C-alpha cells in the first residue's frame, strides 16, 4: 500500500522575539504514490517545518495537506494520532532510540503502541533487522551500537508497521560520509522493496540525486530541480 501526498498553498510563520519569520509562503507539493522525493534547500529555509506539517506534528497557518486522500485539517488530536500511527513512518537525524530497550525492542515499539504483541510482531521486527544486516545486533542496546547501526535500527522502526508514507529528516546528517552513504542506500532499497512513498530532507546534493525527483525549498516555496 502506498499513498499520494498533496499540499496546496501552505503558509507557516513563527515569532522570533518582535520579528515574524515567514517559513512557508504558498508552498505547493505533489508526490505520487510510490515516489521517492528529496527536498533540498539552504539551512533554516523550512525543510523540517515542511515535514512536520506533512506528518501532522504541526498545523499550517493556511493551506491544505492531504495524505492518501485524507486531509489533516478535519482530524482531531486523537484521530490524527491514530492516522499517523498507521500511515506514516518517521526517520530523524538523531535516532531517538530508547536507551533501556534493545535494538529489537526499539524496532517493535510502534507495534506495541498500536496494541500489537506476540510472535508475529517479533518476527516482523527481526525480518527488518535482517534486511539491514543487524540480525546479530538485535539484543544490543543503543549505547552498544555505532551511529550507522542506530540509524538502521531507526529505519527499521519507521517501517515496522509497513506505513504507506516515510518521512525522513536529514537521516544521514549525524553520520560520517561512509556510514551516511550506506544508510541512504539501505533506505532506497527498503523503499523500493516495500513500495513506500518517501519524502526525504537532505543537505547532501549527491544523496538527493539518487532519489527519483528533487525539489528545492527556498523563500517559502518549492520548485522542481
């Protein structure tokens, strides 16, 4: 299952002391089901803000966002949380793994939140760890893993429930070049195998060029490169 993403005339501003900072100003976005799209742009241009809006973690000041035909606007907080849990997988620059959970337990966490349990959930988590070459690290805690290994665990966690949409915010930004390259290749491979729609924010133009399409966010709007 995959979903299309639509955003129309998005506007978002923040107050910085006495100053109003306009981050998004009439931004439009169309991502087709199954696409892998990269968003690039200068630091502070609003790339992370865009992902937070698309993922329902924040609300735009104006404009509409539709994920797989479902607009975010009408959803209350409880319905939005449920929709996000079954529809979207998130990967962040800093992995946010739980220190007291093993790699396997961290991967299983979204399933636990959904109320799933048992051997099937563990089998699914182990299968993903196997896909990224971490079968022998399933019982390790985050402090025992390298940065690249932690990011691979975070990627498995994001894909555990087979979400139709993957949103990744600088997923290689905290890694050295070799580890970042390896993690990005794994992400591309997993996206293709699972057919997930993916939108990734990156400051690395070389990584962006490996995606199916590249958009640039600058001065509050998105343009095709």
